[in-house]
C-alpha cells in the first residue's frame, strides 16, 4: 500500500465478529506528496517557534525536494530478479552498501540547488550552494558515499545537508516504484525493509481498521513499516521503556526511552495531533532531544538533515 492512500482494510485472523485485524506490514512512499507535506508542516510549525528562521529554511529545502521529486524523469527500474533475490536473502533491495546509484540523483541535487537559490537565503547557505556548484562529479559522489557509509568528515558536514536531501529524493522515488506485496520486513525490525536505513521517528496511528499501530518512517527512502509497540526499536527489549516529553510542549511528540540500552526514539501520536509529520515534527522538537540527551539517553540514530549540527 502507498502512504496517503485509503485506510488499509487489514486481514482478519479468526472470526470477523471476534477476530483481530492485522495492519499492513509496510507502506511505500508517494514521492509526489511526501516532501510537500513536510514543507507545509514545517511552515506551520515555524510560526512562533524559537527556531523559526531555521525551520523556515528547512521548509525551503523540503519544497526544493518536492520540486525535484515531481519534475525529474523516473529513475530506471531495478531488475525484478534482483529485488526477488534480495528479499529472499532478507536483504533490503535498495541497501546503500549494495545499490549502485544511478547518476540521475545528481540531477535532483541540481534542481534542489536551483530552487533554493531562487529564494532569499542567509549568506552561509548562499556560499554553501556556490561551493557545491563548483565541485566535480567525483567529489560529489565521494561525499554521497561517505554519507551513506557513515564515514563523513567534519569538514563535509555542510555539504552533507544538500547531498542528504538529494539522496532522500532519489531513494524515495525508487522506493515509490516498488511493489509492496513483493517486499518483506527484515529480521532486524528497527531497519527499513527497502533500504536498510534507520527510522527518523515513529507514528502511532489514530485511524483505519487498526488504530494504535506503530509505523517507523525511514530516514532515507521514506518507507514506513510496522513495528510492535512497547518494544525498543534499538535493542528490542521491553522491560524498561518509558515516554518523556517537554513540559508545556506538544503531547503529540514523545521520546520513548529504553533503560536497557540507554537510547531513545521519537514517537508521534496522531490521536493528539492528526497533522503530525514524521520528518517535520522531528526537526521541530530538538528541545526534546536536548532534554533527553541531558538525561543520559542517546538518540537511536541521527536525522540525516541534522548532521550539519
């Protein structure tokens, strides 16, 4: 099923009168709406926010990603036999360490830079864009490789913002072209079944035939997959979990902390705010990250667009 589609009907186990509906195991992204929704939500969250200017800039980045996702030609399809082989081996078909990127991802980077340069930007962002334009293809590909491998140097942190944003567009378009019925969840349930990346946050649903279902949203390809609640997404333990929030902040955004592995992950509750976006609300709740990290918990994985920090 695609994200944003009709609520899943699910499958009944046992009698329909007394059975339990099972949620869709994974929801593939819709590239035509994914980044527009994030841009719109960031614009809303920026109003009156202490980090208003930064969130507005990130909204411009998301809007540039939307332009790239909706104007670029379709990425060449992956050989179905390779997808089948990966799924059979329980390997993500778009795994960064095994996927050969098509050169079209750099076209998305160019569209993103064009969109940003058409807006009034702070001088550091203008200078960074100019430096990106001046880099060779090999240099840009090296930054992308280092980013995906987690070996990026501190000196490249600025470039990583634009490269990560372009890679998100590329992998989201690829994931959106797949068939959800041909994919399977991984044994490591905390990793994306499409590309193997970590989630940026989780959303607890409030509608459909299985309200209260938790979906984790991939930080790279935007795929969402079901993960049982009350289980740590990092170490898979369940004995020492708790929820923490910011006093006076939105109750829809909570940090699920685990005292077994001392990590935390953001969880968003649609029942408390039906408009939560897994990407925008994560960026707008950095105060919660600071609060929880000061308490001794480490974030389960970084947001790719926050590496500039």
